[in-house]
C-alpha cells in the first residue's frame, strides 16, 4: 500500500528542484540573471539538501510497512493491558497487547475500544510497523472494527 502524502511530498519536492535547475540553465543561456546567479544556485542547493534530508531522515526505515497502516484481523487468543510512561516521564498511557489465535505476534492497540475485546472475539485492527533501535520492531494499531 502506497502512502499518498509521502508520494505527493516527494513529487512536489522533485518538481521544485527540477524547476530551479531548469531556470538556472535557461538563465545561463539567456544571460538573464543580472548578478542574481548566486541566490539561485544557493536556493537550488538548499532545495536539494531539504529533499534528500526528508527522504533520508523522515522516511527511515525505507520499507513502506513502517509508514502506512495495514489491516490485521483474527480471533483474539489473548489480550492484556500495559501502562507505559510518556517520553517526558510525567504521564502514563494505557496500551492493549493483542495476540491472535495461531500467531505469536503481539499487536499494540492504543484505542480503549480494544479493551472490550475478549478471548474468542473476531477483531480487526489497522497496524503500522514501528521501528525499534537495537530491538525487534513491533506494531502500533488502531481499532478498525
């Protein structure tokens, strides 16, 4: 599944860089810059650095499973609640750990509607893969149905 916002952002960035480079070529041919060549060169380099930075840092890791929600469903085998501290350490949030029958994968659901699911219920979640440094990547999910 392709994330439309990611594609649109990359297309717009590529078009801006291409437009800047085409203008530089046209201005050099027609000698139309009148001393503004440095501003356009710097602008083109900044646009290129921003585009590369967005693709490298915002989209890491580069697998689309980490940037889009995918449907996951099954019969609930086990569901538990966990309290997690926030990044600031000043508050907590509750997360529900869901495991489906026939699978060892645990899916984390931040939606309180997941608390209503019981063993044997059919549950559908929309899950996004979450990258973890020096650990096994997990899933953060939203209640789907």
